[in-house]
């Protein structure tokens, strides 16, 4: 029979080890946000945008997440001239300077970011990309790689299989955990918006570690787990279908 003091010591050790594991899991710090839009929901309230005028179910963005942006935390408009800041904030992003992108990057970006038709890429670079110390081509090729990983996951599969139906926070977090490891869903926030008489899921913002732009080999899984936890936000919403 083991001594009661020995049993207490073993129990205490187990608690300490478990506590250390939890502390390690929660010890990450969010340095970047990957913003992934559900384009049909965005277009419900932006029907005059060029990228929204021909919403059909066979478009890529009808069943996949679209890239909104890759945002450094608490930094924007780094070394950007005042005139460009003003132009950006006025919202006519097509007046912002052209981006120097390779043909490959531009083609990939146009596919996952429908908003390039409205100059969203120029806005994202002006406000956020300038704070990453990357070239525009590297910034967007990294962003495309990360959204591609999301679209190759159980999260995208869950959304595509439930178009026209309601998804709960629990189901979405479980899909993140399935694809990116236990606890991944705790690094995600969901936004919803009113559309008609219901509430549709408009965007997922996913916390990432500082390696998001400093290590081009870092997987989305590793970047998520290097980030801090957050509240999920909207608890449920409809997966909107393309079209109005």
C-alpha cells in the first residue's frame, strides 16, 4: 500500500504537469490575423461591387473561402505617404498604385480574392502589407498559400456541405480541430451579419503567430497553434448561397 503522502505528491505532480501543458497551449501570442470571407454573404450587402454582380453557384468563391487579408496586429500604413492614406480611406481603391506582382501570384490572387476587381488587393497592401517587411509579391503569395490551406481543410468542406443551412460555433471549431489540431478552434473568431430575416456567416478571422511572414515554410496548423486564444464571437449563422 502506498503512503498517503506519496499519493498526494504524485497527484500534485500530475496537476503541475497538466497545468504546464495548459500554460504552454495558451502561451502563444497572436501577431497576425488571416481574414477569410464567405463571399456570398459579403455580396448580399454589397451587390453593386464588381465582384458581386454575377454571383453564381459555379464560381470558385461560391463554395470556398475568399481572402480578405493578412493583417499584422496593431500596425497599419507603415511608411505610407499621407496622400495615399487619404486615398485609401476614401475607399476608391482603384486609384491606389498598381502592385508589382508576378503573373503567377496575380493569377492565384485573382482566384482567391474576388475583391481585386474593386482594388481590394491595393488597399490590403497599402494598409497592412506595408507593415510586414515583405515585397508585395511575397506578401500576397504567402496570403494565397494560407487561404489555400484553409480551403483544403475540413472547415471548407463543412461550409460547402452546408450551404443554405445553419452552422454552430461548436461544429466550426470541431472542424478546425480536426484539420489543424486540438485547440485550433480556440484561435478563431466568427463574424455574422444580418441579411433579410436571418443572420449569415460573413467572415472567419484566424489568429496566427509571428512566423506568418517570417517563415514561408510554416504551415497554417503551426501558425494557428503559435497564436493566443480568443472568443469565438457569433455563435451560429447561415452559410449563404451565391446569388440574391
